C-alpha cells in the first residue's frame, strides 16, 4: 500500500516532501508552523494578511499605530475621506516580517507567502505591489497569489530582479479562473511554477457560490490537468480542501497531483496561531456546528463555526488604524452595515448580523474560520481527563500525512506524564 512519503514534489529543480501547509491569515499559519514544515522538507506558508499588524505584534514595530496617528485627526476634520496605507510603510512591514522569518529557516523545505488580492488596503494595486516587493526583498522562497484572479498582479513586479527566480504559484477554484491567470501570465512571459486547486471543502474564503455543494475537488483537478495537457504546459498541480488523511492525499497523487495543500489538520497544532480556546472550539465542533456564510466584507463566502465570536457583533470599525479591506474609494461592506445599523435606547448599535468587522476580529483571533472536516479533528488527537483535547506538535500531523497508509490517523504519542491525564 502506498504512502504519501513515497512521492516527491518537484518545483523547478527543487525537491520537497509533497505537503504544502496552506496560508492561514491572520497569523494563523504562523512562522513557527511554516518553519516547522520547511524543517521537515515540505513547504510552509506564512500569510501577509494584515502584515503591518503582525509585524508590530511580533517585532515590536509601530506600523499600524503610526497610521492611526497620521490619520485620525485628518479623517475627523474631513481633510481626507479615509485612511490610506502608505506604499513605503506597507513595503517595509512586509520586508521586515519576511526577513525575520527567513533568517530562522533550516531544513530542505521552503517558506512561501500567501498574498490575497482581496486585501485591498485602500489602494489595491499600490499596496499589492508593496506587499509583493517587500516579501521578495525580505527573501521569501515563493509567493502564492490567492483570493482573486490576479489578472494584473504579475505586471506589478515584472521589473523586480527576483521576478523570474522566486517560486510563483496561484490558487484557483476552477479551470476558468486558471485560464484567466495563464492568459495574464503569458502576457509577461512568466508562467506559474505551481498551481494550487482549492475545492469547496477548504477553510477561509471560498472561490464558490452558495451552490458550493455541487462542486468537487477531484473533478476540478481533472479539468485542470486536462487543460494543462491540452495546452502542453507542464506545471505541478496541488489540490487542497478536505484532504484529511494520508490516504486521501495518496488518492490525489494517484490522480496526477504533485503534492497536496492542507490546513485544517494544522489548526489545532501547537505552532498554529489560534488561541487555545479556539483550538478547543474546533476540536469540540460537530458537523452541524459549521456553516458557510456571507459575513466576510470581501464578498466571498467563508466557512466558519457558528459560534465564531465575530458573528452578530456590534464592533465599531477602526479603519484609521486597520482598514485592510477598504477599496480604492474607502468603501468597506462592514463599515456600511455598521453605519446603517439601528441603535438601542442606550445609543448602542444592535448586533450586525450579515457582516463582520473582519479586521478587528482577525486581529483578536475571534473569527473561527475552518475547513469542512473540522468536526473530524477530534479523531486526530486525544481527549484529556479535564475534558479538553491534547494539542499536538505540527510534526506529528505532518508525519501522520506522510506515513499513515490505510485511511486511519496515527494519534500523537504522549509522554508518561501526559498519559496519566488521558481519559482513554
Ligand atoms: C483557519 C484557516 C484560515 C485560512 N486562511 C486563508 C487565507 O488567509 N488565505 C488563503 O488563501 N487561504 C486560506 N485558507 C485556506 C487554506 O490555505 C487551504 O488551502 C485549505 O484550507 C485546505 O483545505 P483543508 O483546510 O481542508 O486542508 C485558510 C484555511 C483555514 C482552515
């Protein structure tokens, strides 16, 4: 019986274990998780979502607070309509954050950064360019372009000296989206080095509408592989979304995948950036506790736990310091919903049910976005006597994918002290 470790992923001339841990913003796929994947010979992602905030939190910089100081008075006195991110500050935050992560990298694997087009930051193309160039100058191994068609993203950095040597990938959820990206890539003569095909069971934002149940990853993967074959293009294709066991992964490799992109299994890892209470909430979840909703102001659907603290809250938008989701005109769907929401007798806003303040809630780790199989996470670890679940190191999860053959899951091994606390 084959195991995932029997395969290798080759991108350009580099050889990896065929596991890519997907980017999870904001700082859910932490540097510790990404560094762990690289050390084990795979590929880990950091995320550039709200990078100035993450850089401040991790490195003690002041990018976000400085923006607030610069803008709060100007916005209040009507001198400007809304607070914009500055190119240089955005660039510098990305560069410093990435450089710090890359300086710690050991092992034969790589660290990539997930860069979402939908993170418009008040000036979409300018800030996207700053984020990409900052990551390149910080020494990132690879860039995965996500959450958008990225029709004009490559053009933004075609003059950068690393344009051709950085490993470059895109995430698509359909062959149609891939065709659009390939067309724009051909215009700058720079095809991607890998393609992630994300199906409807993934976590985070989804590239599907409310009829997501009508789609399945294996069919989309086949369509993508057929299209690339027809076009005579040889690029590794990496499916993701609902690949929960080593056997699931092997099944995809047999269909022609070059590796798998996985995330949900790692949301409960020790190195994952979610706080303990969120990890335990994921572990306690049943299938009926998970929904796909329209609360994200990006306009994309998002899968999350129904008890996510981000839902039905009346958080006041804090766009002078945050504002990561504002478009080029200063519009954010949550801000609009907040402004329109009625107030109670005390003058407080009623909870806003259909949209969430994504910046604030991701900053507080209070948006419990998750993959479809989150309700199965409890099968992957051990329940302790106190009713909580054991939080395993990422290495155990990584090795379970690589070495477990038959669709089962190898539970983490606890040391003697912890075994005393185990219920069964
Ligand atoms: C908690 C969480 C946050 C995520 N955040 C992002 C993100 O910021 N950007 C992105 O492109 N994908 C994001 N994803 C999608 C993953 O990178 C990955 O492609 C997908 O979840 C893989 O499916 P799986 O979770 O079933 O293994 C997220 C997934 C999870 C579970």
